[in-house]
């Protein structure tokens, strides 16, 4: 039998937030437990967080006077301030990372996603390395991981409304570098964060079409705000903010946005088909492909390769059509053992014992249930 050489563990869409109503991650202890399982000093381990590890996008910026906002001109200073909030709320996760990278056989990878585009700032990378007290140059920030015939990418580059230009990640505005994020991300910041604070639990409920069928008021709010943002982006913002690069006329998005608005389609499109089409000539070069971005499990195994979506680690629920029960999602990750030229992979469930909720109860008092599920998660892991 060949000696086991290395382990690779991959998970995505953790979305660590700043501890506010817009923070959808509550499974700190479960995540710490998983990181600690990887912390075996006898093994080489690559631990890969496949994008949207940090939810900079929905994390508020709190200035020196304590004023909270969601600025669309995101500088390194703003991103660093958000990182402080995230660290303060999820300190135990950072401590587990710190312990993991203390071993020189371990490598920690943060893949860029559409929620943590802020990782492109060198200052943010350096601050994370400082917090983790990195000694062995074993923390990496990349758009993808492509080693040992394993290919890992977040996947937002195959999503028409969320992709970014990796060759132009910054814009120049008023003498400073700001993030060049997608038009949809700018819309979320500008128009939808107050709605998220008003309805903090609803975004955790999947699938959205079922949720919307039971909550017409929210559908109306989203539709009206989307239409307003679209119309202003076409007829008002480009003129009023002519010299602001974040208000550039979004001509290439017209048809796609109209299709989604007409069909009330707010889910992220399946990216699997686009990924396979773009990479059809390369699929045989690797044995395991892992994408995130889509918050659902997906597994496609062909002769010679497998494509996996391991789903999200943030707090989410499946709405049952008839009973209207909210069933907590199981957390999953990809575990790969490398033995010479051979790969053994598995999609592992990291179960968390949680109570089933009633949709009508949550709908009537979302803010209370945000606290209830957070306390329950902590009680489970005491």
C-alpha cells in the first residue's frame, strides 16, 4: 500500500460577517472543530477556503464616530475596518487558523470570491497574516488552486452578473484605489442592505421561489428596489455622477437584468454548464474540480474526473412546500487523500443537530429568531 502523502480539505461560502444583522454565519464552533481536525502535525494538509470566506460585501463600515454605513467606494482603510469587525465577532475561527498555520506542513488558502473581493488589497492580506502570526509563508491568497490534479475556483466568474475583471481589480477615484466590484454588488450595497437589516432571516431560506410564494411583500420590495436601481443606473446616475467610475453606464447587463426582473429570478444561475463549456478541452487534465458560489450541493462524476459543489457553511434552511417547515442545512466539505498519483475523494457531511423551525413563526419575528438560532448553535456545541 502506498504511503499517504497529503490531505486536501475544501469548503466554501463561509461568509464570516461583522456580528450585525447582516452576518449570516453562526457555526463558529463547528468550523473550529473542522479546522482542528485538520491540525495534525504529522501530515501535510492543504486547507482551502473557496471564496466568500469573509462577507466584506454585507459587513457595514463603522467610522471613528461609530456611524455605520455601506460605502460603494471601498478603499483599503474601509476593508481593514470591516476586517476588525469580522475578527472581533469570529475570533475563535481566527485562533484555529493561527494554530493550523503554526505547523510548517500546513498550507492555508483563501480563494477570492465575490463577497471578499477586499482580499485583493495587499494591506488586507498582510493584516490577516499578522493576526495569524504567520511564520512559514504558508498562507496564500489566490483566484484558484490548481495542484495535485485538483482544481478549485469560487465560480463567480461564470456568473454573468457577479463576475469581475481580474486584470482590473481596482479603480482610481479621488486619488485613491477603490475596489472594482460588479454592478450587482454595487446594487446590493446601495439599495438592499437596509432591506437585509429589515428582513435579516429571509435570505437564509431556500429555494427563493418557494420563499417568495409565501412572502409577496418581500417580492414587491425587491422588485421595486431592483427596478429603481436599474432605471437610475441607466438614466440618472451616469449623468449625475459622470466622473464616478462606480456609476458607469451598464450597457452589457440590460438584457440579463431585464430577464431576471421579468421572471422575478433572483437566484444565482447554475454555473456548472458554463464552467464545463469554457473548460471542455481541459476537463481531463485534473481529477477533482470544486466550485462554490452556488449554495447547493452538486456532484457530477465522469470517467476520469468529478465536479463538486460542497454547498455553503453559512446558516441556511430549506423551506418545505406543504408543511412550511424550515429544515437547517447540513454543512459539507470535500476531503481528498493523495497517495502518490492516486486521489481518494469524499464529500463529507459535518452534521449539526438543530431544531426545525416554522416559517410563519420566523416570518412574524425575524429579529428574535436570529438570536434564537445563534444561541441554539452555541448550546449544541457547549
